[in-house]
C-alpha cells in the first residue's frame, strides 16, 4: 500500500513571524485532525481572524498548494495592508468605505480631500465562506489554489 509522505504542511508568509500568533490555530488543526477526524481548514480559519491580520497561510498538500489570505474592508481590504493616513492630505482615519454589491471591490474615500483608493480581489483568489461586509467585525478569508 502506498503512503504519502505528508497530508498537509502549513506555512506562514509573514517575515519574522511571531509563532505565538499561530498557537491556537495549530491546536485547532490538531483537534480537528486527531479528534474529529476532519481537517477542513476553511472551517477552522473563520475562528482565527487575528492570525490572518498578521500573515497569510499556505497549505501544501501532495500536488497542490493553497494560499489563504484574510481580508476586512476597513483594516485589510482585499488582503492589502493599508495606512491609516490619507495619502494626499495626511488626515488620520477619515475614510468613507464603500463595498461593491458583488464584494469584488472596496473603495476608501477620504472625507476631507475626497481622494479615493480602490482595492479589488487579486486575480485567482476566491471567497471561502462568503464575502466580507463593512459591518462584519471578523473579516473573511480568500483562497487561491495552485496545482503543480
């Protein structure tokens, strides 16, 4: 009988990542794998927005690599880290946030100078469990699967 060398290898994309951010995530993975006999990372990710705020996650499986990226309209629109300062008038946190109906674009518009920045879903990324709305405090996750 053929056995694969590994089922999943999880890595984190943040440079100089503080591993303490991943403890509860890795404990949940162990619990779901060994106790519940079900390792669907998509259900686990929803409980870990704090980890997503710090790093993307890459899951290597035999023949595929799946990347996961956390997004929140006001903090990390479409997975992009933002500045809390307007790029033109330098005012702090004076953004009006608009999300498109299909959740594919987020627009930050400065309430003082009216400058706007648009964020769109990067090519190849898809929503995991529904798109994030402005009222959603936890944010949502995007995924991109690459087959080797």
